[in-house]
């Protein structure tokens, strides 16, 4: 019976060692298996059904929320007083993105055009597209700044032209007209006699070029040869660098197209991407870790240097001529119109900009942009890109429409493009990239713990059996010990008795 117990203990001891070995192997092999699956599902490949379809036609709902700065004192502004504005909105549009003309190339890249369209969502909006707002008239005040250095006589003619077409310094239109375009006799005249002067050949609207349009021809890396290059832009419209800016660094096309990034990110990683709408590459930096529905994430935000001027941040010198920090001069890619991009409400900008306009109150929570990334895969979980459109305006001699306007960078509107993973996609994401890795990790340590426990118990049992066997082998047989002990006193008594006699 003892021999059977010993064999069983040895068997359990072997099982325990094998279990610990298997758990230890999982510790090292598990992450490799997960990383391998991440690579397979990150490469842009038509054979990867789920990931490819997600890249081709983003199933995540995206929205664009637009806030207008309604001008409250247009007549006082013409007299040189500070502009006073009130924020109106949001006017929310569902954004639909779909890639088309997808072409794979032998060098491990793929080309495509991404088409976008917008659909008004009344239930999510504060107001509707028939709301009327007043903003600066870009056709007048923007053109006035553009014509500042022309001969005085030409400026008088331009002013007369504005009067002929009944164009004033401020524009009062519906939200729908300002967004997607309105009929203008002046626009029609300019397109006929000065073709190319305006960005649009149809109706004039702030987002007229956005709807039912594409962002240009992107060629990006598929990640087939090097997964750390996946989604990175190889060229845009056939260009590997831009020509808008003053230095090679500022003209670089860096990073991805702004939808996904390479996997295996760390806190030292950044999020570079090229934005055709901003006419430049941008880069976000790590801020903090977090979780979304149990999924780990890294939050990336815009550094304060993103829109800093060349004086405050030397590498941005190529984006000049600059004004105060917090403004990006995009006139070079916007037909020389004096248009500036900034964070909403001049967040993270020079305080001087806030002093020149009444009605602004920047906060990071409402006006800072961010992207929440799942670091293992490089997939955005929650995105909020917020930018403001501003018009530089001032009094221009000879163009009477500008009155006595003080020099000011005037906010016109700001918009937020946002989206987050939800529904079945979030469930699948959570299962494959959170639950399964966690289960594998728990299995590793469970196997190791069970193995060690089995080894300890089996060792104790084996030791106890061996000890009992040892005791049984060394003990004398029968009652000989007892007989000897009992006889010794008798012999002693006989000896004493014989001596006495």
C-alpha cells in the first residue's frame, strides 16, 4: 500500500512540474501569440475581412458639431469698438466616410480617395439650419486685407464693386446657407471675370468644399513589410512634400492619414498625421492613461507648441508670416485669404487674442482636442478634433466697407469632429483584445500556482511515505528485546543469592 502511495505521489510530482513548465511557457509565448494576432489583423489586406472592412468603410459613427460666433455689435465694430460675440449651436451633422478607388501596389502601399458627406441631425442639434446668424463677410473683409497693397484707385474700384453687388462688411444668413453655400451675384461675377480667385466655382459657403468631396489621393503603407509603417502616408496627391510653407521641415508630410496608427505604442510614442484641411502635418503627444469600458487607452493631446509662432517655437518659423502664438496662418493654401486656424475660443493661445474679442471663455474640457488610442493596436477608441476658423480684419484705406475696424483676428466658427467605438464593434474589440488576453494571463499564473501546489503536496506525501518505510525497516522483529530486558534482573538476583550462600 505504501509503495502505491509513493508511486502516486511521484506521478503528481511529475504532473506538477509539467504544469509549472506549461504555465511558464505561456508567460513567454502568450504575449508573442497576442502580438502575432495584432500584426495579422493590423496589416491592410483584403484577405483580413473584419479589419480590412473596418479600414475601408469606418463603421464608427462620426459627427461634426459646428458652433457659430454670432456678432452682436456689427455697427459698433465698424466704429472701432471691440467685437462682441455669442456662441450659437451646436449644429450637428453625421459624417459618412468611405474609401474608393482602392489600388494596391507591389511596393507594399495602397492608394485611395476617401469621400465624405454630411447629413444634418436635428435631434442632436441646438436649433436648426434655418437659424439666422451674423458673421463677418469674408468676401468683403477678407478681400479688403488681400488688396491692402494695391494702388489706392484700385481699392476705390473694389469698394465700388462691393456697393454695386450690395455686399456689406457683415453677413446675416441662415446656418444652412453659411455652411453649404448661398447664391451671390458678386461670386458669380468674380468666377466669370476673375476665374480662380475664389476656391469655389458654385455657391459660396464655409463648408461648400467639404460635402460630397474627397480629401485627395492618399498613398499609405499597408504594413506588409514592416508593421510599424502601417497607415503611414507615402504620398498625397502624388506629393511626398508640400510647397505651402517656408522650410523643408514644415513642408514634410508626416505620420498617418489621421484615422489609425501603427500598433505597439508606448508613452513615448506620438501621434503624427497629415491634415489636408489644415494644409500641414500635425502631431499629438501623450498626456495620460485611461480606460474606456474596461479597455486600456492612452490619451493624446495637442502640445502648446502646435500653433505657436516662430518666435515662441523656432521650428514653426516656416509657417509664418505669423501673428500671436495660437494661430496658424493658412492663407498660403487658401487663395491668400487672411484666414487663421486656432483652438476654439483661442484655447492655449496668446491672451492678447482674448482681450480683443468679448464673449470668449476657453477651457480644456470643452475646447481642447484629444484622441484616445488603444496602444496595443493603434486603433482610436474616442476622438475629438476641435478647430476654430478666424478672419483677420482691419480698416483698409479706400475700401469704405471696412469703416474704422480695429485690427483684430475675428472668430467666425469652430467645429468638432468626433466619434467613438460603440455597440458590436466595442464588444468584439473588448472580447478579442481585453478578455482573451486577460484569460490567457490568468491561465498562465493559474497553471503555475496549481503546479507549485501539486509539487508541494506531492513532495510532502512522498516524504511521509518514505519516512514511514524507513521506520518500518529499522525496527527489531518479534519480542527479543523484551525477553532480554526481563531476563537480566533475574540473572543478577541469582548471582547475589549464590554469593551470599
